[in-house]
C-alpha cells in the first residue's frame, strides 16, 4: 500500500472526543425537532448514527496509524455515505450539517497538499444530494450549501492552525533534544581537550627536563669522569674541568629554577641560535671529542619555537655522541642557503648502529618537530658514524 507522509500531530483521545461531541450535539438537535414518520426511520437513524460515530472514532484511529491512500479513501467514502443517509433520514432538522463537518478536519490530519480538499468537496456534494433527496428541490438544496462550505473551511483552517502549532511544539522539543545532546558532546569534548592539554604539557615538561637538565647532567658527568681520569698525572687540568663542571651545575640549577617559576625554557632569549650552539660545544670541551661548527648562507632570525627545536636537537645529538658513540669528532652544520627552510646537520665518526632505537630524546625531538612542521632524517650503520639532518620551515 502507498503510504502518505501526513503532518505530525497527536490524534489521540482529544480528537476522538471532539468528533463524538459534534455528532452527539447534532443528534440531540435532530431528535429535539424531528418527529420521524415511523419507528423504522428512528431505528435506522439511531443505528447509522452509532455506526457513523464508531467508525469516526475507531476507524479514524486505525487509519491514522496506517495512513495508506486506499484506507483513507475507504474511510471517507464510508463516512460520507453514512453522513449523507443521516442527513436524508433527518430531513434537515436540527443542526444536520454538523454531521459531515468533522470529516473536513480529519482530511487535514490524514492528507497533505491539495488532497486534503477532495474530501471537503465530496462532503459538500453529498450534503447537497442528501438535501435534494428529501426536498426534491435544487433551490432548497443549494440554499444551505454556502453555510456548509463556510463551516467546512472554518474547520479546515482551525485544524491547520492546530497542526502548525503541534509541529512547532515537536520542532521545539526536537531542538531542545538536539541542544542537550550538543551540550553533552561539548562537555565531553571539553574534558577531552583538558586531558589533551594536560598530556601535552606533561610531554613538554618531559622534553624540557630531558633536553635541558639531562644535557647539563650528561656534560657534568663527562667533565667529572675526564677530571678523575687525568687527576694523577695532570691535576691542574683536572681542577679546571671540575670548575667547569661546577659552573655547569650552577647553570643547570638556574635553568631548573626558571622552568619551575615560568614553565618556559631558559633558552627563550634573544641570543642568536649559532651563538647558543657555539656555547653548547664549548661547554663540552675536554671530553676528548673534537667539535666543528659551520654556518652556510646568511643567518636569519627564527621564531622561538623553531630556534628552541634546533638548539635542543643539537643538545641531544652532542649528548648522545659523548655518551654512546665512542667518537673523536662531532660536527654541526647550520644551512641557511634555502630561503624557505633552515637545515641543521649533526654528524659524528663514532661506531654507529645497524638499528635505530628511539629513546626519550628521539621521541621528544620528533614531537618538537611536529609542532613546527619540521622533519628529520637519520643515517647510520655499524662502524660508519651517525648523521642526523633536521629541517624546519623558515
């Protein structure tokens, strides 16, 4: 069966009650002013009235839940036939025209578009034919038609207003539900953002501790180890190394204090990147590794995040070389020749490795590079040293 998309409106007990009230009022007016010619007419009028009322209540409820065009057509044909018989048998006494008016309202509830006007048109035709049936006079039949048509249009307009209000209530209810669901999603999203912010800050602090304090501790350890190694044969140089270790420990404490108080890195200053890298390499002197630092192209200023990323990469590379590489040479190349990028190449002549195992330092470096849209490439093999090439926009 072809289903009909009808307006959304509650068609429950209130609709059925209204239908019953109109029919009963019409019958009371008929019985108060009509004296049937025989008891048979009275019985038929009563039985058809009961049938008309029953179909109008229960039949309409069924059709409204199974809104196919065939069922709706059958319902209206049945009701119009019974309504026309009631008008004919009552011979127009009382408010007979009220009998067919509820069908106009039901047509608005069951049908859409121009289809809703077809039952109203047929009810007017049925009403006119029923009056002519007992009056046998077209003037009499047509004289009552304007009042009936006015009643039909009033009922239809009133019902359409009710439909519009009901649809508006449904829309408001739907929007409230959507708004509550959106608020729930926003609260969930806010919680996720908060968790993400906490995680990002933890990762940032982990990188800063590893790259900053970890570098200082590594350098201090190497200085003390070297000092202890040469202490018996060259105490003066050993003392110099220990003094440098002491100075580095003071710098490390200063960086820790700044990190705790401001949650920002101590390297975020106006010192050019190449000067900071030079100081980094100077602090590592005495570890038995020759350091080489070169700059290609004209140096240009980078924003703080990119500058820190390159500096921390140099720190990490230099620390790893001293701790793990058993190298005698470490070089840093800053390349500004590409106008869109800055490249830094870190290289040592150590033992290299066949497999790259990413520790905290490499993980932190990649996290930093992701934040500035940078990239890194690693080249190494056993006995062939280690090369790290880093590229950042700028």
